[in-house]
């Protein structure tokens, strides 16, 4: 199975040469194909349990005037009068 090197990331592009150089072209291609399949199976994003807990805790304050949850990772809390 040949791997399309156009679909690999910058870090993954270094892997083919490091696999092919010591073991040869044919065995290197085979190992690379196995490695790419393993990488795609393991690359599913995992959710952060702490971030989920914080998000649930702050959800009740979304409409509160003194707390601006912002967009993305910005959180502003103002105190005072």
C-alpha cells in the first residue's frame, strides 16, 4: 500500500525517510503504511475532563453582567461597583 505523501503533515513527512533508510525501500513503505494507519486510528481528539467540568460550572453565569465568558479561551471577571 503506497502512502500519498501530499496528505501527510509536516512532522509525518520526516517519517518515510527515517523508515526507508535503515531497512530498504520496500520494507520501509510497508512499515510506513502500518504507521500511518496506526496514527489515524490514534489521532481521535480526546476531551479534557477538567475543561468540561469548568465549562459546566460556568454555564450558569453566561448571562451574568459581571462575567464575560468571551469567545474561545477568553474569560473576563470584573469586581467592584
